[in-house]
C-alpha cells in the first residue's frame, strides 16, 4: 500500500514531522536529500521556504513554495523509515525472517559473533549495520549475492 501524508510540520533546519493517513507518525531529516539534490533543492536551505511545506495531491506528496520543490510520499516514508532506530525486536525479526544462525548473521554483516550477540542483547547497532539490515529487507538480492552459509563440522586443516 502506498503511504499517504495527512499533515506535515516543518522544523529547522530540515526536519519534517509527518502524520500519515494510517494514523502513524514519523520524523524525517531531509538534510541528505537536500544536500544531494543539486541546484534544484538549494532553495530548501532557506528558512522561509522550508516553513512553507504543505501536503499536496491528496497526500501523495509534500511541496514547498518555489519551482518544483517536492518529495513524493513513498520516498518520504522510506527516508523516515530508514532513519528510524533499529531496535532489538527489529534485529531479531530480521534474523528470523532471513533464517540465519547467529554465526551466519555475524559473518554476513562482517562483525564478530560477540558483536552480533551484543546487538541481540540490546547494545546499540552501528549505523553501517542498520543500513545493511534495512537494505536487505528492501532488496533480497543483496542477501542472495553476498550470503555464504556455514558448513557443518570443523574446517579442514590446510596441508
């Protein structure tokens, strides 16, 4: 289902608090989007322009005063979701959905088993690991391309 915006509240320097039609709320920091948007989005650095954020197209987008200053609801939702904290329950759900052992999860993410176990116990998850976990949820091909299952038994000794 495509997300729809009910209302937005702009906050400085580049935050939007979004009320979604489904009743949920999220916050998105659009600093990176603005910074990589080239000349087209430079106007959003202006406090006066930033404050003009309004919901348009029946919740399908948010627009600002000016020429072509808009973001669609789908991408706004994705940015907000990617910025949401990845907590222990999210981590466990990811592991369960993918079907990896603790060793396999640690191997896939390039962290020590001890680090993975610390994440599962509630330690803060690194920014890079959060991005990778979210990316594999969105695009299973990342898992297909990079996952290498562990083989049962002890590794063979080199001759």
